[in-house]
């Protein structure tokens, strides 16, 4: 619509400009023709009447001249006025038209004919002034020789010319309206030919943004929009090829990680069993001190490697959409309490539980335990006590917050805390984990249809918020 309106405005401007120029030139031509004709007619009459005039003329002679000129005006219906030198103008009409002082000055200055348009009674008038010269044989006036001091003025209305000009305006208006109506056709054609390919490109771009990388558009013609469409198709083909390659590489990497983790489980289980026996020997003093220290180091690294393998297996399940979820309806306070008891934090002064009222929740207890254990463990390792674990019902959700009083999370680290293998070494220098704990916790929250977020508290420290679907209370069921 904007393109059509702009096209019509341009057409209207062109039509108005053409009509204005036509009106200006036509009006000027009409008035110039009338002025030239009036000057010629007046000169012809003076050539006929002035030679019979005696000089210096008396008032009666001037009045007789104006009577003859009025009669000679014919259909033009002019009114003549005559003045000798600086005397008062004399006219045969009872109310002669006024002679502008500017016209009298122009006649004296030019020593020749002059004219001027005036308004009288709401009508346009033309006033023509012409000086009379002595004839070559002297004694009588004529149109040649020295000026006699006699000046004749004629005035007549321009009603016919005004009618012609009005007709010209009407014709211009009558021509402009059909021109605007006809301009709608090329405007619609231009809008269709220009905007339809643009709309197709927009629709194709939206499809590409929505993941439909196989989108292609028909390129018709050889104009710039057709070239743009072909470039769009080439871009889409490149994106589709790159996406397929990236998906293949990503699938290969995930499969590789899952295969490696699976293959390592059996030897790691054997190594763990051996290290347990060696740990017992090291604790009983059977082994030498140096050997016992080495055994403890190997045992710790073996357990770390086993945890890493288990984390990788869990991540591979999330990637394959094969992670099981056993949802039950329970009290969120019960899940938090079990996690604290299982990890030995129930009697730890560093951990404070804030569980004021029942919070019904629909969740998998094992996976919620994994999330809570990771959040509380991170708060104890990287923050400062006390670590507060609070549960509450909020906006139809069951919410758990884990807050510490440590240095908090830097702004540049905050967007990446849930990424796999991400470690904020500068902010968390004591971190010895694999970098998968928070990523697994985040995946577990999403698996429940909930969220897990991280932020800094105003007073310092970090707060992690787990939001899960809330179950209906007994009162709500009734």
C-alpha cells in the first residue's frame, strides 16, 4: 500500500506540475495576445483620428477624441481617456476607469505604448497607454515624429480572457483526475512485480530461521530481485550443507564420547575394586609409607575418573533423549532433607535448611537429589558458609534456592555456568570437578519441565534457583 500511495503521489505531483506549467504558459499566451491586439487596435485608431486633431487641443477636442475612440472600440467595449501634457485626463464616460499612476509614469519613461492589468469591481481590466507624436509635415498629430504631449489611455474588461483561463483550468483539472486514475494501474503492477518477490524472500528467510534449510525460491527474470533470489538459494544450499556436516560431526562426537565412556566402565570397575583392596592395605599399615601414599593418590584419581565416566554416560543419555524420568508426587521438603542426610550435611553447621511449610511437587527423587547435591556441594566448595537451602511454593511452581555468601559469580562467567566442561578458573580457583555437574543439573531441571538459573545476591554470594512443577494439594484436589 505504501508503494502504491508513493506511486500515486509521484503521479499526482507530475500531473499537477504539468497542469501548473500548462496553465502558466497558456494564461501568459492568452494575456499577451490580448495585450498585443489592444495595442495594435489603439495604434490603428490613433493613426486614423489623431491627424485631424489641432494642437494644442482643447478639452472639447480631447472629449471628442475619446468619444470617437469609444465608438471604434466595438465589441471590445473599451473606455478611452486623453490627457495633454500634465493636464487632467478627459473622458466621455461619466465614470471613466482610473488610470494607474504607475502606467502614466511608464508611458513617460518609455516614450511609447505601455499596459497594465488592474482589478476593478472584482473583475480584471487591461489599461493601455499610448503617446501621440507629431506627423512629419508638422501642425497635426500622427504616429511618427516628435511626441506631441498628448497621451491616450483605454481600459476594457478581460472577461473573455478570464473565461478562457477558467476553461484552461477546468481542462487541466479534467485531465489530471483521469491521469491519477490511470496511474493506479501501473502502481499496482509495480507493487506486484516488486513486492511479490520481496514477500517470497521474507517468507523464505523466515522458513530458514525456523530450521527449514531445504527452502528454495523460484528465480524468475534477470533483474536485481531475481539475482537476489538466486543468491538466497545459494546461501540456503550452503547453510543446509554446513548444517548437515555439523550435525554429522556433532553426532559423531557424541557417539564417540558415549562409546569411550561405555568402554571405560568395565576396566574402571576392576580398577576401583583393586584400589579398594589397596586402600585397606594402606590403612592397615601393611604397605610402606611411600607406597601407601601412592596407593591413596591412585585411588582418588580412579574414583574421579569413574565419576567422569558416569557423568559422560549421563550426558550421552540426555543427548539421545533416553534419560528415564520416574515422576512421583511428594513433598519438596522431604527431598531436600534426604539429600542433606545422605551427604552428611544435616548436622553440618555450614548448611542451613529453611523449610517452613509443605511444598507438593511432581518430580523424580533421584534426579532432584543429583541437582541438589551438585548445587549444595558447589556452594560449599566455591562459596562461603552458611549455605542456605530454602523450599517454597511460588506462582504455581515448587522452588528451591541454594544461596551462599561467597564472592559471587562474575558477570562474564554467569551466562556460561551451565555449559559443559566450563570452569571459571579465575573465579573458582579451587574447582577440581569435571565441568559437567552444573550442566547435568540443568538438563535434569529441563527434563522435569522446570528451570535452573543462577544469579548474584545483592549482599554478595551466588544463588541458584530450581523451579519444578508443583503438585496439587489435598485441598485443591477436593
